[in-house]
C-alpha cells in the first residue's frame, strides 16, 4: 500500500524544487537561503555538473554561526570543528539520497536512521533532480488512509512537472 508508492509519484507535493549551492558558496549565503525559505532544513551541495556531493543542515549551520555563544558546559560541542570553515564544502556532511524508483518505505527508513527531515532525489548519475521531505511522506499516508475509509478531506495531485 503506502510503502510501495514511488518517489517519482510524490516528491513534488510540498517541495517542488531542491535547494542547492555549489561548494564555494559562503556560510552566510547559505544562511540567507535558509532564512528566505523557512521550510528548508538542508541545502544540498553540488559539483559543476549538478551531482550531489553533500548537504549543509540547518542544525550544523546554527552551530557554526553561534559557536561563540555555546556554554562551556556543553563539552560535546567542539568549537574547533568549525574554526576556519566558511564555505559549503567546509560545512557539508555526506548525504544519503533516494532515486525516483525507490519507494516511500526506502525514503522513510533512510530519514529515520539518519534523523533527516528531507532527502535529495538523484538520477542514475547522481545528478540532483529533486527533494522529498517528511511532510510529503505524511501527506501520502493520510491521503491513502482517507481514500481507504472513503473520505475526501485531503486530495492532492501527484502530477506536478519538474524541470531541472
């Protein structure tokens, strides 16, 4: 049922376009992108050919921007991890991903395991082509439940075009 829904059939319900930067973009510019798009929790980092190379999460960026304000009692926070880091490439972490033919279940398991709110969608050559987030997964789940119970409170179209 729900777990068999393909990523390609649901990835544009909430986030129609992935947000991305090249490796040399500054931390401040990434912060501005996140501020301008409050639904985002990550900015994907791409190479010159639009291949996914990593992600900068909102949480990591917050730690970077506020490292001077973290109380010394938080021993697990190492400010040295952020000194000298000024670009997307410096701040990015590896990113798991899904492909269009993967299932909702695959996406959910990866999000759950890594505590991600969203995942990038890539093609067979790892080019960034989309994004899938927890709200899209939740939307599909609720829509399927309501359809099963013959309710019509939530009906969304799954056919939005995406142009890379």
